[in-house]
């Protein structure tokens, strides 16, 4: 019996006092994320999220179609099977994780599987669950929905900040970063991107040596940008090209978002930015004898 068939039709899970149950709730409470996300995960574990199919089961006469895709909305559909949700899992390079979670026999079982994930993937998944629930409610109340890449970018950024900035849960939260010198003989590339609601934006980069002196910097404007992640990747691409033209053989690429780092370190061919990401990787492997990708540290 798969979770995808019975996510919402199963009755709520009663809080148990067994050692196994206590360990589960202890792990849930110790997650490095804000309380409002833990609250959502607690409701999900008890199978009490107010999705339409659950509300209908409780006696409400409502339209049970998904706000995102117009199919029957239960918990499994909303979080895993909805075509719009699948796009976000894909953008975050979590397709394999999603497929595995659909094999869970209950909502509680799914949460147990999530808690056993590697730390970085676990934070991304729980952030995505909370953020996608928020997107669903935004669509319900305002009729507004962000693109899959925008949602994925916000999820990756928030999950990166949770261990050090648990007090604030905002896509615009400011996190101060400290620049560190690269090892001797290595140039460091830092880049950034900007995205505006009019679908335009820009990018910039700076390359410094191991003394902290600027070797080269550049910036550009684009009339069409899909989202913030698109702008970030264009900045990396421009910076890597510039570093290659300098003739250096060793490069360190530093980014302030885990989504950019993960895109460069893992397989992101399914992403809508797959072509640009592949070009960056080809440049790194063909133009430099050694390179590394790192995440900038918080103050």
C-alpha cells in the first residue's frame, strides 16, 4: 500500500508513548529549523494537514481539486505528485528522494524516512515541504504562484541559513557573510545576481588573489531573467569565463547559496538551467588544472 494512494484517507496518528515513538518526536524537535516548520511537520506526521480531501472526510462539502493542477488534492498529491510540486523537487535535484518518499506506507513513515536523510538534503526537504504548503495557501488566497525555480531557489537559500538564523523565516532575510582569502597561488571568484519582477535583472563578479587584491571584476544586465537562480548562474558563468581568459590554472568559486553550489557539484541536467550549468562545468574542467566550490561563511 503506497503513500501516494492513501496519504489522506488514513486516520490521524495517535501520539504514542513507546521508546520508538519518543525517539521520533525527539528527532523532530531537534531539527535545525524554525518552530513554524516543526509545527507543519508535526501536523504532517499526524496526517492532519488541512488538504481538501481531509476536509471533505471531516464532513465539509468542498471542491476537492488541487489549487495548482485541478486534480484530487490529498497530502501525497500536494507534496509529491502534483505536477507543479514535481517541478520544484526536480529543480532542487531531489527527484530521487521524492521517488523514494512515495514508497512510504503512511505520512509518519514518510517523515521517518526524511529524518534519516543526509543533513543537507534533510534541511532542503523539510524547507520545501513548508514552503510548498505556503505556496498552496498563497495560490488559494491571492491566486498568485511563483515559478518552480523561484520556489526552489528560496527553499535552498532558507535551508542554508536555518542553523545560524533560526529567529527569522523570510526570503529577504539579510545574512552577513565574511570573505576569506583563498590558499596561496589560487584566485577566488565571487559572483552575484539580481532579479526584478519585470523579468529583467543583472549579474556581477569579482576575482581576487590570495592577498585579497581585486584582479578583475565585471557586471552585466539582462533583459530576460527567469528568476534569481538564473541570474546567479549567469554571474558564475561570466566569472568563470573571465578567470579562464586570465590564464590562471587554479580557481576557487565561492557562492552564498547552496543551490548554486549543489548545481555545480552534482548532476543538474534536469533543471531548466541545465544548459548553463553544464557550460560552467565544462569550462571548469577544461580550463583549470584544479578548482573547488565553496559556500561563503556567515559572520
